[in-house]
């Protein structure tokens, strides 16, 4: 009986309710004998479920990609420079799409890293506490704006604005996408960089101040280098976010699957190709399987980026 | 004022300007949508189905669809996410297997949403024969939300002081009793906060539902989990790119409703967090 009374003690500690042990003693014993092993089994299985999902996603993408590679050679897919899925014979060269993604991503990162890291520095080191909270909630608001809303704004406002400013034939081009994507990657970059900056040990700061350095000198020469691993991880995760973003690029980059020569011309990314063409394909056709192969390429890219980012984060924690 | 001090003032001003460059557009975007959308939001718009090729009428089926998807997503992802966080924090030892799980969580969170869409389509819609349905869409969104829920639940569980567990175990409670009565109750606020946040993101996602659930135009409510539904983000995508000559006010109003829904969910999570932080015992 000692065991039961201890159990009720534990319970009343958590939930100070009237003694509920007495009547339920047999039930409790039953629950512990049979219920507990079952629930613990469930917990262990759930722990494993994430691994299974990653594996399943890879497996299903691979299965359908292999169906393409039975009919279409892998090297023609990976190194082909033309994406013409409905011409005869169809061409499924992934290079134009890959370059489209690279162009848009490079510009987005080029725009948002200085902005993001700069404002992370401002939030972490310069802003007074009350302003800090306001800024952080604004960044959270930005993070929660659905991408389709930004895409909509790109169509009706940013695209026409850029067309008029740069005298372009169309506002639906790479730059419109890059600007919006830069904006979308900011929350990721700001919050992780800020964590990295704040996580630098206080002793570093105190030592620098003690030697007579100003706050800026300390921030620029001591804290920023010390936080570099974390900031690199932030940039990597930002890249991952931008590469994988679908709706914005589908809506505003003009959807031209050609090798881009300039950021000011229409192009198309890996993600937009899948989203835009899946609805038009016939299930089981070469084109259909080719889109899964594009998905597999995307999976491989983001997997690598996240793996590297995780390595940086791990180093930052040490 | 010496040179170092001047340089500091300049540098800090530059950082301030960079921050303004982010903050001002965020506020402008919200204002722009509110100002242009608020006028078109009427009772009819919120409670009627679209009419006249979506050029008139409301968005009621899309609102209902999104809410159903969020509920479906929660049904699958919350128990699974919390249980696997419990495994990671309370049961797992630090071995290769655990590291594999943690790495999988990281990678799952990095997979592009459109790849989830592809997976959901080939696995749930075709392979498991769910068809384009609420079930397939909810499952797809649930897998996508898992990493956030797991990470948030993990942090919440880890923040419960270790002494709680020690006391419970020393009183003779079993491992599960300890978790159930001495750890979980105190971690629930954190878990809820993370869950609501990840669900708000799921509500705004378009790419994963493109091929798994979303209906182009379906002016009636679904009858079962195997029905298609309209969803707010997909509806906004459709009326701003696929259908010509939609009155702009309708698009703005749809965007406003979507943003309002997402913000409302965020607000709930912030209020929850603040409320429970005050009541925290440690």
C-alpha cells in the first residue's frame, strides 16, 4: 500500500484536489501494470516517427524520380540546359531552374544579410529594453505574414513599382522575387543572429570594457567575431528558407524557365516549377515524374544546407 | 568627444537606420492591407459563398476550410509532437539513435513546403487512396508542423526544474507518473504556445495544400474528412493570379481576413505565454 499512498502524494502535489486515491486503488494498479508499458511504447514510437517521416519523404521522392530516370537519363536531367516539358521530344534539363533558384537566392541573401545582421546587432546591443520588445514583436509579426499575401503585394504593388522605376518590360522578374524573399528570410536571420550575439559570455564584454574599449569597438571586434558561428548558421538557415519558398516566386518571378542572364528578367525557380506545373501534368507521365525529380533535387539542397547550419549551431553552442 | 566615441555614434546610427529599413516596411504592409481591405469586409463577405465566378459574394467556405484544416492538423501533430518531445527529454539517452532523431527534426523543419506538398500528394492522396481531401491535407500540414511543436515542447519540458522529477521519483512514483503529474502540467503553457504558433503558420501555408486538399471553387461546405475544401491562402492565390478581372477590393479583403486569422492565433499564443509566465513557480 505504501506505493499507492506515495502515488497520491505525487498527484496531490501536482493537482491539489480532494483525495481521489481511495476508490481508484484497484484501477490505478491496473493502469500501472498495463497502461504504463503501452504509453511508454507509444512515446518511444513517437520519438522514432520523425526519423521515419524524413526517410519516407526521401523514399517517395526517390521512387517517383527513378520512374523518370528509367525513361530519361540522369545526366540529361542534371546537366540539361533546357526545360521544355511539353515540346516533342520533351526536355527536362534542371539547369535553368537551378540557376533561377540560385539567382533569386543569391540576391535575396545579398540584400537581407546586412539588414538582418545589422538590426540583430541593434536589437541585441543598442536598443533600450522597451524598444527591444517592440522590435522583436514586429519581427515576429513579419514572420507570421503568410507568403501568399506577400506574393499578392508583389503582383499589385512591388512589381509595377519596379517596372516603372527601372523601366523594365515587366515587373514580374527575379528582382521582385528576391526583394520579397529577402524580407521573408529576415525573421530567421535576425532571431538566430540575435541569439548568437546575446549568447556571447559576459566576461568577453567586461574584459573589453576594462581595457577601455567603447561599446561599438567591443561589439565590432569582440562580440561579432565571437558570435560568428551562430551568425553563419543564421545565414545558412536564411538561405534554406529562401531556396524552399514557393508561393512568392511562383506569383512574382514571371515563370520563364530559361537560363537567367540578369536578375531583372523573368525566371523560374525549382519550387515554382513544381507548384506551377503539377496541376497540368498527367499522372504517371514523364513530366509528372520529372517534377518529383526536381523535388528530390530541392530535398537534397535543403538537407545539405540544414546539415551545415546545424554543424555551425553546434559549434556556436560550445 | 573623442574619435572612438564619434565612430560609435555613427556606427550605432547606421545600425538604427538598418533596423528602420525593416520596421517601416512591415508597418506599411500591414497598414496598406488594412486600409484597402477593411472597406470590403461586410457581414455578407464573411458569411456567403463566392458568386459570379468569384467576382462577387464572400469567402465563407474558404474560412471554414482553413479552420477545419487547422483543427485536423492539430489532431495529428499535437499528440505526436508532444509524445516525441517527451521521449527526447525524459526517456532518450544520449546515443547515436537520439542524435539521429534530433538531426531529423532539424531537417524536417528545413524541407521546403512544396516538397511536403509533393510528398502528401504521392503518399496520402495516391498511395493511401485518401484522394484530394481534408484528411490528406491535414496530414501533410501536420508533418510540416511537427518540428516546431517538438522543439517548443522540448524547451518547455526541459525548463521544468530537475528537482520536480527527483522529488516525484523519490516518493516512489514511476517514470510515467512523474512525467504525467509532475512535469507535463508545468510544461503545458510552453507546449500550447508553440503549438498555436505552428498552427498559425500552417493556416497561412499554400504550397502543401495545392495538390492535397485545396479546391479551386467549391461553394458548399464539406460533408466528410474525405471532401475537398477551399482554403483562404489558396483562394487568395487563385483570385490574384488565376482569375482575371477580380475586383481588387475582394483580394485585399481576403488578404486581410487571412492576416487577421493568423495574427489572432499569434495573439492567443502571446497571451498564453504572458499569462503562464506570471504564474510560473520557479
